[in-house]
């Protein structure tokens, strides 16, 4: 019924085009298709062009990607060591629950978008900033330093920092 309504709206001119995905079952397998409906102008009478594209392989790849992402997210969330992502400006982007506990944060929202340097003990900030710049230029580095948690607790940490490319940014 959705397809018929979409086709009718394209014919009426209320929609410039219509697209939908649908499964097609056979005894041997299930395939997925995308139907695309576009207007067709022939002399004085109107019509539509309807194409059906097999997107089954894309659906399988998409499902595997979702599964893989969930698997990796579970690993990171359950890792007992701190895993964090810091952007080029030194702002905290992501941190797993173990890391949040180490800095005495109750949630990522408390620290996300804030300078990571604000958590580093003052006597280690210059060295940490230097390490951050060197990692951004491609180096893999290790450093020991002290952090000051949100509730004032101090803790020694050892970091293994590596550059990470995401959306063309390091």
C-alpha cells in the first residue's frame, strides 16, 4: 500500500520522486530491493518510471557492520582500563566507563567537550601537551602522569597514545 500511495503522489505531482526498500521472499532466499519512482513526461500525458534495484548485498554488509560496531562497543565499554579519544584541540570526545571512574566522573556528559588538560596535574601539563602534539604529528608515545579527578582524588596513570584518523582529522 505504501508503494501505491507513493506512485500516486508522483503521478499527481505532490512528490518529486518516491523510493522505498522492500524484501522479496522466495523458497531459497530473501532478497532486498529498492524501488525508485520518478515522473515521466511524454507529450501531453504523464506517467512514471519505476525501477527496482537489488540491494541484498548492501543489506548483508550493513547488518555485518552493525554487528561489528556493537561487538567493538561492548569490548570498549567493558575494558577495565581507560580508553579515551581526544581531538586535535585537546578536547575529550569519548571515554569508556573505566576511564570515567578513574577521573571520578559520573557520566561522559560531565567531561565530554572539555579540555583533557584540565584533568592533568599541573606539574605534568606541559609534558602532556607536548606528547599530544607529537602524537598528532604521527608518533606513538607512552607517558606516566598524575590526574586530578573531578572530586579531587589524584591517581597515577600510564598512557599509550596513538594517532587516529577519523573523517580526515587526526
